[in-house]
């Protein structure tokens, strides 16, 4: 029995420590960013301005198409080497009228393709456009983007320069949350998320030589690369952009993230819209994980010309997918230890939050360096990103000499100095934050929706993303329909420029 208890305590200890893995992996990615210079991705080389077709899938995009198309045509790129093709997926708004105005204003440079029987999703719409674009030999490259995305004037030139290397098959840009003053607390959370998930993480992936995903709103492909993967976009998953990224690398061509090619995109400004978008993304990532299960953690696959099987890339990928499980196991292990070995549980709890504190302070500092302009706009949301409760834990960890005496005077400490009355709540918090985040989303459809923002602030934006992942697991388990729920756009990016 004693041996069994020792084993259980050892397992619980390991599970508590695993709770810090996602943040530690995030720090590893940030530290890799500094090595990107040695990849020589941005050195001056021969100019590359291939004849490029911009392909825009559109369903009811009348509010955003004029700004997007006009912005593309104003980019610093030879006019005779750029065409814009808008694939209208049977829109029911003013999209056809808007496109008639644009094609009339820019004959030959703007093309309107309409699908009369639409509603099949983004991938089918793109394939309709690709069939048209690849039908002749004019296009040497294809830029796939979303209708609401607004490119910086130099963005395309920065992206096409990488295609001078025949080993590069695709390039993706840094998509920033672009609503600016038109946004709110939620879009500022997303702005900070994109610093970490794109500006930092994808730079780190450049260093590893393997990129997880071409941003759906800004991905440039060479014609040769598109033809090598069949000239079509995958329609069997909800993550067609990620599948395209993997397939491109499986052909032996590299995918590059250019952090200096920046574009602005409109992101959801309410929890219902965010949940719909991230649920689709999470389900797509789960589908990709299963689809490429033969690649994970197989570094010897490098001989095939790609690094999708590298150990570090696998850890990065699965640390995100495993976050809800790790949080739940961490909370459960702390509670188990509390009732069987309270001293050990308290020591582990403190060490867990010391690690979290160090990692998160580094993330904040490095985020401010990677994208200082965006960070200045969303620094408050960055501080509260883990949630108000978790941020309080971090502050407590940083200043125990201040807060422990306060707890002692309040009668919340036992004689040995460890919390007593609050212990169960503290240990259960990591696990409870996910259902509470889910509750915040549920409140958006009720009369109590005014409580959703403060509840999200309490539990944290990260907990909301983890709750979306749990919901995605449930839907995949139930084999729910793969409907492509489009995020509604209102043109806030154009209005904010």
C-alpha cells in the first residue's frame, strides 16, 4: 500500500508540473525568434515579381470588397503583372452590383466569377477560381486572401521576393487584427494573441524549417507548387489552409512566413462570433492531426524533403491541443495531493506559478519587442490574457512577502503557513476556468449577456480558446456536420484606416 501511495504521489507530481508545459513551449518559440536571422530569409536577392493572380472567395462581402480590391490595385507592384479575381459564391447581398462597378472601373485587371449554386464552403469556392486561373498559363503565382483583408502597399513585393528561390513553394504574411479604434476589448485580446501565435510562433517555425499553417487570409503560392499538390484545395476538412501547408511541404517545397509583409483583417468583436470562428479552426486542426498521424514525431522523415516529423514541431503542435487536458489533470492532481499530502501540494502549487510567472513575464517582454505598435494598443488585455484570477496568482507569486501576511491576518492560513480555506478553490481554478469560459459564451445568447465580458476577463481569453477546443473534441466525437460558418464582416478595417 505504501508503494502504491508513492507511485500515485509521483504521478500526481508529474501531472502538476505538466501544467506548465504550454507556457514553456511558448517561451521556447519566442527564444527561437532570435535565431531567424541565421535563416537568411530577408537578404537582398534577385527581384521576383511574377505575374500574380489574387484570388478572393466572397459570399455577401459587399461592405468590404471595394476597399480590399482598390487597396490591392494600389499596391507597389507592376500593374501589368497583377490581376484580381473575385469568386462570388452565390451572394445574396449587393456583391454582384459592387463587382460590376469594380470590373467596369478596372477592365481586365478585376474579374468577377459567380457561382450560381454556392454554399459549399470556402474550399469549393477557391477551387472554382483555381480552375479558372490555372486554365491558361498567364499566372505564375496565386495569392489567396479573404475579402476583408487589407494589404500594406509593400506586402505583396515582400512576399514574392521569396519565390525567387525555386525551393520555396508558398509564402504567408503576418495578419494583424485591424479594427483599430473601431474595435473593443475582444479584438484587443485577438491582437495580442496574433503577436504570439503569428509574429512570434511562425518566425520560430521559420527557424525550424517547418510552418504549421499558411494564414488563410494571405497565402501566396507559386504555380508550380499549386500544380504539384493537384491544383485544388482540400475540401474534406475544415482546415483547408493547414492541409495545403502540409501538402506543399510534403512535395519537398518550403513554406515561409514573412513577418515584414503585414496585412490587416477584421476579427470577431463578440463572443458568439469568436466561438464560431475558433470552433471551426479547432475542429480543422483535430482533423489535420488525425490525417497526418503517420508523420508526427518521425524525424527520419526529413529524407523526404520536409521536417513535419521533427520532435520540437510535434511538441509545439500537441502542447496546444493538449492544453485543456493538462489543465484538468493539473487541478485534479493538486486536489488529490491536498487531501493526501498538503505540504507537497502547496510546494508544487507555488513552483507551478513561479514557472508560469517567469514564462509569462518573458512572453510580455518579447511580445513588446516583436510588435511594439500592436502591443501598445493591447497591453492591458495582454496583462489580463490569463484571466484576472490567474493574474492575481501571478502577482501573489511575485510578492509572497506582501500577501502571505495579509492572508495570515485574515485567518486564511494554517500554522504551517499554507492556505487552508482557499486551498480547494485555488487548486481547482485551472480546471474550473474552462467551463466558466464556456458559460461566458452561453450568456451571449441570453438576457444576461452583459455578464459575458466580465466573466471572460475573470477566467481569461486563453481559457476561452481551450473551451473551444473541448467543444471541437465533442463535435468531432459526435461526427457533427462540417458546415463552414462564415464570420460576418462589417468593414471596420477600412473604416479604421
